[in-house]
C-alpha cells in the first residue's frame, strides 16, 4: 500500500470512529447499527466492515481513543511514581474527579453500565481495558506502601478494593443519574473525605 492509500485508509478509519462516537453517544451501543455508522459518513456497510469486522471491535477502538491516553498516564504514574502512596492516592482521586466531570469520557462508562444486560461483551471491554488494570496498579501501589511501612494491613488487595469502591460507585451514580443528581463540589468533598478517612484508618 503506497503512502496516499495509507493516508486515505487512515482518514476513513478515523471517520468511522468519529461517527461511532457521535452515534454511540446519542443512541447507545445497542441502538447503533453498523448500517447507521455507514449512512452517517455516506458509505456502504461493507466499507465499515473492511476496517472493523464487528461492532464490538469498533467500540473497543473508540473506547481506547476516548479514554486510553489519559488513563495510561494515570496507570503509569501509579506504577512508577516516587511519591508516597498517600500522595499518589490523592492524585488518583483528582484524576477521576476530572474524568467524571467530562461527559465525553463518561459516555463509554454509561454505555457499559446502562447496557450491561443486553450487551455484556461491552462491559467486559471496559473492565479489561480499565478497571482490571486500575485495580492491579492500586494493589501494587499498596504492596509497596506496606513494604515502606506506610500501611499497617498486609492484605493489599483488600485495601485496593476498599479504596476504589467509592470511585466506582460515583462513576455508576453519575452515569445513571447525570450531573444534576450530585453537585460537583459535593463530589470533591466526598473524595477528600474518602482520602482522609482511608489514611486515618490504615496508615501506620
């Protein structure tokens, strides 16, 4: 494939992802057909399938484009930061606060949560690409914190679950009820209180 053909293919692929972003956001995953995406950009359905052989794979790539860069930065920070675990956990909560307040970033979560019953494969995509990696990184962080005597309990995975559960709960809350349900200022206070109480309970 020459340079021009590669450029055309890249542009078409991006067109499809952009159309998916628009339609998934408006119609949901289940309510969007590959035909809808083809119609949106003025091509036939086989053209879309030339780039993505299933809607699930298209969702996965769209999901990565929406979230992966920022999320990868967070995971890299958790895994490699020389900051104390207390500082890292504060940064985690600040990052999730910003992510939750972005309706664009929240859309994939909304689809995964609201459509889990009819499209369980999408929930698995979200879990595998994000929550499983997040849990693993926080668990490793707390293992290091135990070795450095920052935390007083030996079960790092239990602490990881305790720490991330309120984050997951707030994601569910905002995706289901929307931004009118809880004031962002209250979310910030909730995260601050969670951070303070977690370290009050488990710090050495």
